[in-house]
């Protein structure tokens, strides 16, 4: 049955669940996001559509009394249990924002209770668990939607535009470096039993975006994990992928970096691009001509080099990064349109499954110290 507005109940009201609660209750969605549920700090997005007419907050459930109190102070209905959400006939959509190891069980229970599901990433720690969810979603005729929200990050969309439009020529290497200096978070993300680790926390986003950007099969995967401050789960990783065309991609996530590399480095046969940070500061250098005969050698350590000397100014053009427009609420809106059958699902289960299998290949590579043939 098509509805104009759907009721959402959130299970898990921590940083992410609390953000969802404020976003949906305010009717402004991802354009205003709660980055710390206890402090109530926000950021404003680039542009957004009004979702107030599509979604309403039915309530939240969390096992933590502090979070229950936080929700009550904001006027949100507190459910007594997860089962109470499933029993509420007024609830159309269950939004799962609990630790990763709970997603599989909660998603299947929600689907079997006749609810649609929007699930935080990673939707499950393993591809086998997602396979089962997909099967149950088909059996019940309900929508299961992976929340891969970082497809709408400005830095990624700029990178994708550079790649799609050949703004630095044919791209042969893409690097993405996500680096922090506070170690792995001190909550469940540092525990293996809860589905912790940086591969499942950040890798799932970066790989999802990369696979959408580059519509090719992956031939080879090599990965190494770091355990600098945490022996139980990875607190960082480096991953190298070779695509069918020969294009390579390098993904690095670290939590012990006190000076950071550029967020993105994109290398093409006619130029280069750097995106330095989350504020999307950076530039492109585009080649005017390969002819640079007047280049002089430079002193590089104990010797001279002409090969590595900077180019003459008249042979390259320095340009600003391209601008992009995006709708921070497109995922929320598409969820409703998918349920109503008026649009195709943007973030598909098959895409999420491919990412999980790629992460499993990365774990295998790191464990055995080998290059893994992927597709």
C-alpha cells in the first residue's frame, strides 16, 4: 500500500541513532546531523529536500537508560523493548543503528514482522548473513535498504566528477587516505565480538564508493591490517586493488597519524588532483604539453635529477577543484520512493554484498599475506 508518510522506529540511540532521530523528527534529514547525541552538535549540508512529508519519527529504543533519558528530554517516544517496536502496527520502517553483530538478527525479525528496514553499515559483518537477509526480504516483500550515506560526501562526489569527466585525463591511480590520531574508538568498535575494527567501520564506506565510481571488475586485492593500539581488531589498514583495465586504487585508514596525507590523490595521464581534507580544499594540475625541454636538473639528496624536477609553469595549468551539487536527503527520500514502487533502490543489496565479499577478500589477504584474485 502506497503511503505519503511512513513511521520510523529506531533501534539503537547512540551517536548514529540519535542523529537519525533528530534528523527525522526535525523533518530536515541529513542536512542537520547530530554528531554527538549527548552534546547536540550539528553540521549543515550542501542542499536538501524536505522529508517531513515522507517520514515521521514513531519513537526509539535503546538499552542504555542515559540514552533513554536523552530521547525523553527531546520529546521522543521511548519503546520498552525491540519487540515492542515489532508489535507496533503503526511502525512502517525499522531503522537499525545498533552494534554490527546485532544487525542480522534484528533485520530478519523486522522483515518477518512486516516492517521495511533501513540498516546502518556494515549491514552485516559477513556476506553470508546478508545473503539470508536478502532472501527473507524477498520472501516477505519488504524493502531492506543499506545506509551507505557516504556516497553523498562532497569529497567523494568531487573525486567521482574528476574521474567521470576525465578532468585529469584517463585516471590510472586513485588514492584515498582517511587518517585520525585518537586510536580506535573506545566503545564496541574496538571489540571483535561486536563487529569492530576499522575495515568494517570505515572500509565499508570507502570500498562502496570506489566500486560505484569505477564500473569494472577487480582482478587482484592485497591488504595489510595494523594493530598499533588494539590487538583484538584492526585499528587501520592499507589495501591495494587492481581493476580489469589496469587502473589501481589504494585505500588507507589509520587511527595513529598525527600528520595527515591528502584525503584524495587522483592521477591521470593528463594531470593530477589533490583533495586535501574534509573541507575539500585542494587543486588540479592539468598538463598543457608534454614538451618541457627547458627543465633544469634539481639537487635531490646526494645527487641531481631532471626526471623528478618540477615542470615549467608554461607546461601545466593549475585549476580549482570542480564544484558539485548534491542532495543530502536523497537516501531517505529514495527509501520511501522504493517502498512506494516509484523509484529504483539507489543503494542496492547486491552492491552491499559485493562490498562485504571484497572486505572478506581483504581479510583473507591480510591473514595469509597473499594477493587474492577477487572477480
